[in-house]
C-alpha cells in the first residue's frame, strides 16, 4: 500500500515526524541530483528492512512511497511510537 510523505531538504539531521496523520521527513541532503530522494529511500530501507519504492514525486517535496509488505498504518504507528 502506498503512502505520501512531505520532504524538506537541507536540514541539520535526518528526521521523521508525524503531524496530523502526515509523515514529514527532513533530509540532510540537498534536493539537487536526487540526493534527498536517495537519502529518504536509504533511511526508510534501513528502518523497515524491506524494499522501498518511490512511486511519484521525484522532483516534488510531496512524494508517494511504497514499502513492500508494510501498510501505511504500521508506518504511522512506528513513527508515532518514537516521539
């Protein structure tokens, strides 16, 4: 099942927050040359240990991801538990 995230590049550290049911991601990498996209994919793969796919939004701050076998609710619950 796919889900949307909202990415802000050029942050001090990689960070994921959930606000109002939306996943907000800050990346250390800049947006140019897909560096922020690669950081998002790498970190989500490290966290969930599953294949992850960028379905839409390669050139947008709003992106659609899919983590193989992980429903959106599980992603939300994971990041909500880390608060």
